[in-house]
């Protein structure tokens, strides 16, 4: 079974990019950073990193 990616990217009217959460439709946020108004190259790497974080095993500290 292929799992759907959680994060996506969309191009905005001002030619910047926004990373959004496909589950909620909201702009993605990590560590207090709102992931919008980014350039294309940054978005490609961040989406991959966010997916890796999402897939990482969770541990209770």
C-alpha cells in the first residue's frame, strides 16, 4: 500500500511558495516557523525533510 504524502507545496501569486499540510489544508508550521513565502529550491528540500520527520519513529522522553 502506498501512503499519501502529508505535505505539499503550492506556488503563490507573488511567485513564492508555501508548504501546506495535506491532511488539514493549513499552512505547515514547524518549531514556530510558518512555512510560507519561500523560494522553490528551499521548498523542495523542506518537503522531503518534513516527510522524513513525519515517518520517523516517535519516542517518549
